[in-house]
């Protein structure tokens, strides 16, 4: 029996290369989800073109058209809700979400963040990791998939990929390598959720009926 497909909505702000990795995994029958819509807060996001090319529904909720975050999040909530997703996937989504929006989707919203959380929450993670490397404080950078909670990049971490920093890296070369591992790891975490293997209970992540005491370290062959 094929696993029933989980309805999802993907939120983006930019290039959408993680969105593309998800689209590719679905097309290769490696990810049992139905992408009901791709929603961007930026009208010019390249990811909107990727979505259209794949035949997906797109919507724009332009944050610059709202007076405040509450009004924007209210509109975003309505936009998301019409598609009745069972999971909301943030893929390079760049707007801080209100507690009200997050709590509405608690345990049903994932984010991928370009650092080994809890290190380097927030923005400009690659430049900050390089500075820490140069100060001799760290050797590895990477990316994390986490459940979204009201605390920015503070929700429980599910999966992490470490990316060694090289001596001659700059923020762009480092970002490109981290992005490569994001494309491999994000579809895997979404697949675990779609297969009913992953859940959030309180502040605790459960995978295959085991409470995680630390994030899973990404290995491409894990299934
Ligand atoms: N919202 C909540 N409540 N919790 C999280 O964990 C969130 C979130 C919204 C987005 C993604 C996050 C990341 O992976 C994310 C996680 C935007 C900012 C930010 O400061 C920070 C982190 C993340 C996303 N954004 C600026 C703002 O004023 C705008 C920056 C811009 O538009 O370029 O919202 O890193
Ligand atoms: C990714 O590196 C993602 O982790 C990061 O932005 C990039 C988006 O790339 N997300 C954040 O920094 C969220 N604040 P993409 O649009 O090509 O997927």
C-alpha cells in the first residue's frame, strides 16, 4: 500500500533552492507529500518561478503592504489556511513570525536554518561562523532542521549536518557548501514527518517512538 500523501504548504522569500530540492524529491517519488501551494512574502522571489515551472500554485503575501507584523501574519495565516496543510515548511523564509502564527501551527511547522544550532541564531550566520573559525573557536559550520516555536531559531532541533570550514573559505563559498547539505537533509526530515515517524511533544522531539536527547546527525543514506 502506498503511504497517503501529506498536504504541505511551503513558505519562501528568495531563491528557493531548498524548495527545488523538495520538488525534485517529490518528482522522484522519494517524498510522500502533496505541495498544495508555495507562498512568498516577496513578489520577485525566484522560487515563485521554480514553483510555477513545476505546476504548483503560488501566492504572494507582500509584507510591505501591511502596517505591522500582526496584520501581515493574519493575512499569511488566511493564505496558508485555505490550502489546509498538515505541515508548513519554511524554506528560506525571512520574516520573523508572531507567537500567534507559530502557535497555530505548533508541531506542524519546520524550518531549516544555516548553522549548527544553538550556535548562530538569526541572520548572517556564515560570516559569523567564519569569524569564530578565525578566532579558533570552531572547526565546523552547518545547518539544522528544527520545529518552529515562538522563540526565533530556538525550537527543538531534529536533524543537523556538519560542514567543515576550510582555511580559504569566504562567506559565499561556505554558504554554497552548507546549502548543498541543506538540499540533501531537508527532504529527509520532511519525509520522516510525512511517514508519521516524527513528532513534537512539549519541547521534545520524537523519532520512531524514541525521544531524541540530541539532534540526529545527517548521513545521506539514513532512511
Ligand atoms: N519565527 C519564529 N517565531 N520562530 C522561528 O524559529 C522562526 C520564525 C520565522 C522565520 C527562519 C529564520 C532562520 O532560519 C524563521 C524562524 C528571519 C529572521 C529575521 O530576523 C531571522 C531568522 C529567520 C528568519 N528577519 C527580519 C525580520 O525583521 C527580516 C530580514 C529580511 O527581510 O531580510 O523579520 O534564520
Ligand atoms: C538557506 O541557506 C536557508 O537555510 C537560509 O536561507 C537560505 C535560503 O536558500 N534560511 C535563512 O537564513 C532563514 N532566515 P534558498 O532560498 O535557496 O532555499
